[in-house]
């Protein structure tokens, strides 16, 4: 196990990146910050102990809370976490209550902003937040823009820009910490989109670059004892573009040479942005050696190729949620929506219509398969669509035995711009790098480390009592 003693910690949460991808990038970019950090850091393979389907909102909760999903029971975005947060609070909550100055930027399941902010240096919830509240309040202008862009760009990245939130953010961007180099990259990205519309997907990385500048400014301004930053931009590209980087992993998939040529550089592009972030954080740690910082890079789990996954050209989504819920018999005042990763849709409904909604959903089938949904505590319903490669005129939605025109109830059969599926998917094995500028150059550990050991390790480092329920 890693042993830390009274170190301040900067945590970069590089979602779902496995050692294979990190090592590949370092080998092909030997002068990069990632390659340098691998040489200087303790390097661990981690493993997630969650049971059932692996999903990041559960795996990060496992790492943050020191118990796996059999205890914390977080399986969907949009769940009511009030009881979970009392029984198994996340690491930032425990630290802040125990006098450890804490900064949170985008970590999963971090919404809402805590009522008591006395222990926090800054607090920006995740990109699935139900509102744009942040601490300090100046950061809310970024979060408003961020959430609106997330709404526009989910499965397909949107070439649109939400004008007012974008204007408000750009007006305050220099004050918030957005650097000139980032403005240059944003302008370059917009130019590349005009030349080649297939590069619109790189906007997911552009949003993260804006967010990271704000995080770095808060680090410099507040010098927290513990500061964490989450990014999904590499994970997103791994799911979509793994065959572009590792075409030999696939024997069944028939992707065209044009597709491979178009998207072969996407993962290296997103990893390049992560490497710049890591280099900036390494420099921050080195610059403040007197404050005894370390840099911790972790992924909570990883990804690996899925050879049998079909090439997805179309998927069935909800284009009009109001029309869909009205068809189910709910008035607009009886439900609200929460952000989630498509093709999942999360709704919160009034108590008096919960049983009615469950009954209606039980009655729906799509091309002979019952509609997939899950009901959570707090009247939260997660509905999953995403049926792939259906012909427009062959989609049969039934309410019991009655056929329904799917378009009339708000469903749309959406063309997937980059013809991607989940060409890579989640595996338990992730990674952790720990860089301490005052320690000898690190080495690769031969044993794997459970992610449930991370929270106890951090608490011990700060001299905080480890709850009895935690692993490790």
C-alpha cells in the first residue's frame, strides 16, 4: 500500500484511462509531461471491486467513499444521494469537516454544493449538476456555460454555441484564469471545424481545457490542502476511437480505411491535453515545494477493446421529453429531469404519480423488447433507450398490444456523426501515479491496489480517523 505522511494532495482524476493507453502515449511522446511523470512517480495498477456493470459514477464513488457499490448502492446519475452521503460520505466531505482545506472541481456525484462551505477553498460540481451554483459564486458563469454545452453535445457533439452564456463567460474569462494559450486553442478548434466538420467532437476537450484553467487559478489563489479535478475527455475518445489507435485489436469489426484515417489521431489528441494539464500540475507541485504537495493521477478503472460491438450508424433517443411524459400521462408540473449520459434519461416525479409511471413503463416495448428502466429511491426513474441501427420505418413501439408511432411520442432515430459505438468498454483495472518532488524517482509497483484503499490512504495522510466501514 502507498504510505503518505502529511502531504498536501493535488488529485487529477483521469477517468477510465488504463495503463496500456498511458504507456502507449509515453512511448510515442517521450518528451511529454506524462512520460516524464511516469519516470518520476510511483506507478500502480488499481482495480475496482464493484459488482455488476461497471460505470464511472459508481467506480468513482467507490474510490471516493472507500466502499464498493454493494455498500454505497450508486448505480445511476441523478440518484438522491442524501442518505448515501450520510452513511458513506465522499472524501472531500470528510476532509472538509476535519479541518483539511478542500477544493473540488467536477468530481462525479459532487452536486449539490454543500450548505456549509467553511471547510472548502472552492467547489464546482460535476457536469451532470441540476444547477449552476458554485463556490466562489464567480465560477457559476463557467458552470452555466458548461452545463448548457453538455446539454447540446452528448452523443453527437454540437457545432452550436449557447450565445449568452458563452458571451458572459468570455467577458469574465481572463479574471477567472483562462490563459492566452487556451484562447488560441479555442480559436484554432473553431477554425478546424470550419475546414473539417468531423472535428467538432474535439469540443469535448475544449470544454475541459477551459475548466482546467479555472481549476489551476483556484489552486494558485487558495492553495488547498486537497484539491481534485475530474475529466472525462479521454474516456469519451477511448469509447469511440479505440480502433483508430489499436486497429489490430479487432478481427470482426469492419471499419473503413477512411474512418481509420479520419479518427486515428483522436485519442492521442485528447491524451495530449491531459498531458499538458499534468505538466501544469507537476509545475505547481514543484513550484510550491515548501508547501509539501504531491500530485496523484488516477483513473478509478480502465477500458479495453470490444471486438463484437457493432458499428453504430443510428440510435433511438428521446428528442422531446415533454411529449414523451405527456403521453405517459404526467403533467409538466409532475416531473423534472436530471442530466445523464445518453442513452439514459433520468426523471424525478411526484410521489402521487410514481406508481402510475411504473405501470405505464412496464407496458411499453420496442421491437418486441420491454423498455429498460430502473426506479430508485426518491421517485427517481432512469429510462434507457439507445436501440441501434434501426430502420426508420421498422421501429415498432407498443403500449401493451397497441402500436404507437414513435415520432408522435417524442422519440427520434438519430444519425451518429462519427459512426461509433462502444468500441472499448469498462474494465476493473485502472491506474494511479503518485509524484512527490521530495522523494526519490518512483518505480512501477508489482502488486495491484484496490480503489477502496485510496480514501483511507488520504485520510491517514491528513491524520483524520478512518471510518470503520472503509476498506484497506
